[in-house]
């Protein structure tokens, strides 16, 4: 099948038009990418200059008075109540463990401070147990602080105007 000269000329013109359209689209896409980059920069500037200060101010005025005392109380509870109790429990458990090990192996019970210190060093899991317990206590304190802040925040959100039904 051969094409007439007229058809070949029309196809070449169509191909030329398609190539020009493709080039124009590529230029447009490049320009759109540049506009999108600049919009991203401007959005970052707006966020840094406008949004962050408003959010920080709102946090300092509304949430900080609620969250900070709760965090202080949580820290006080962890430092003054939880850590000493857990330290005593872990110490008693390690002493019982040492006594049980001594009896099982037929050794004299560890009574001197030096022996207890060596036994504590050998038990590599002591530090990890304390860390896990302290981490769990800290997580509970953070969850309690967040719950208290959100619970108290619900009372702050009161609508300025009563809701009205839409016009029909």
C-alpha cells in the first residue's frame, strides 16, 4: 500500500504538529514544576512565619498551664515514689535470687557487700529490668499528662455562636 503525495504531506504536517505540541507540553510541565517548587518554598516560609508562632502562643496560653503541672507531678511521682519502690523491690528480688543460687549450688550465702556487688555485676539483666520499669513508668506519666490535657481542653472548646440550621 503506497500513500499518495497528498497523504504523505498531511502525515508529515501532522507529525510536525505533534512534535511541536510535545515540546510545548514539556516546556509547560517544566514551568509547572518551577511554580510548584516556589509554592513549596512560600508555604514553608508562611508556616515558619505565621503558623508556628500562633501554634506556639496557643500552646503556651492554653495547654502549657495544664500540661506543665501534670508533667511536674508525674516527674515527682516517678522520682520520689516509683524509683525508690522499684529499687527496693529489685534489690529484694536480687537478694532472694542470690540466696536461692547459693543454696542450689551449695555455696555460703552472700552476706558481705563485696559478694553482693560481684553478684549484681554478673546479673547483666538488672540494668535492663530497671530501665524497662522506668520506661514503663515514664510512658504511663506521659499518657496521663496527655489524657489530662485533652480532657481539660474539651472544656475550653465552646462555640462562639449557636449552631443554626441551613436555609432551605
